[in-house]
C-alpha cells in the first residue's frame, strides 16, 4: 500500500494563496489597510529573525540544524496569525463562504472593484482574466491516476488557514477531487474567526515544518488504522517550501515542486549536502527528486515504484 501526500500552496497551486485569502476577507469585512499592515509586520518580523539567528545559513550544514531554525520561526508565524485574529478579518465568515470563494477564486479570479451579491467577490470574469488561484499543470490527471489505483490513497497536509477554501479551490471545476484526499489542514472557526488546527491533532494550529511532520505522521497512522495493514505502507510526499522539509525527508520518496532548480528549497537541500535530480533523471533507490509540475511527475513514473517497495 502507498499514500501520496501533497502540500497545497505552491505545490498544488502555482503560487501561495494566503494573500488571496486575506484579500477575500478584506472584501467582505473591510480592512485592506489592516491586511497590508499585517503582511508588512510579518515580513519585518521574519527578516529580523533570520538576520539574528545563529548559526547563519552558510553555517547550517545538517538537517537537524536546518529543522531547528525552521522551528525557531514558530513565534513569528503565531504572531502573524494572532494579528489576523485580533483584526477580526475572518469574523462571521462561514465554511460555506470560504468554500464558495475558493471556487470563485479558481474559476474567475478575484477583482475587488466589482462585487457579487454585496460580497466583494468578482462577477464571472472573461476568459482572458487570469484566475486568482491557478493549479499546476497536470494536477487533475495526477489525482485521477492515483485515485484509480486500488493500492494507493491521497493525503493533503497544509499550513493554509482554511480547509474550506482549499476544498473550494479543488472543487472549482465541478468535480470533487478534494474529496479524494485525507486532509490535515487548519480551519477558520465561525463566528469567531479564530484559526484552529485539525481536530486529529487536538486543534493545534499548523505553522511550522515540525507541525506538518506531526500531521503527516498522524495521517499515516490513521490511514493504516483504517485497514491498510496488509503491506508496510510507503509514502510519497510532494512539497515546494522549506516548511515541507521534514515531511520530504520522512517520506519514502520526496518530490520538491519548483519552477526551476534555483528554488529556495532546492538551494537549502544542496547546502545540506543532498543531491536532488530532476524527476526525469531519478533512479531508485534515491529518496529525493524535483519537478516543475504534475505532468513531469506522471511522465517520469517516479510514483510507480512505491507499489513495489518492501
């Protein structure tokens, strides 16, 4: 048995979607200036932390050192989430609101100057308008291929704030591909607008690489508990950012999603001494590879050997 687990932002999607989610909240509850202030404060905190953290990047040569640095970012991430809650940007927004926006953001794009039903979400956009959320090439075929295998299942682990938004994006084409995933994602509670983690992890908010690793391990244990015990379970993990580092190294095969070989995550892995070939050059038993999209993953056959791993 095998499970293929994906990150969402920058992996399934072409780009990060947190800014899209924040702007949606502003379009419903006002506060565009507040959102911009929240973003600026986050980047200022992050920059300051990186500048003062020791050892500096060039001196971090081991996986443990890098994971310790990533975990040290927890206060920065939590402070940003607290600013969002304090600003009440998501107050009174429901799961249905976020799911509907996910569908509209994928299908039509977000245009703040035209409201739909008083909600601040765009009217259907003409075909030439780029959607606010774009999926990486080949995602539909990838999900359909994995779902067709009797010996494989799909998982999704993300530090995105809203599982409902993700489900809306994945269902944006009218097909329930999102329903094929076992998910461990944060959610925004209504009416409070608080950000909470998955119930399976006692509601702890997912913000760091270690949180994602904990979620992955819990997901794998749950999948096995559901009757997948006839063979030792193998796992493929696909992610694009350093927040995915621990999960990539935990998996039987870790695939880095990147627009090119100069991505921050690939540079980090190179600094730590890991060889990460393109999926077209991958050969078993190598653990890591990288790809630009899901088309390249399918063409490479890298996900096929997990069926035969011991």
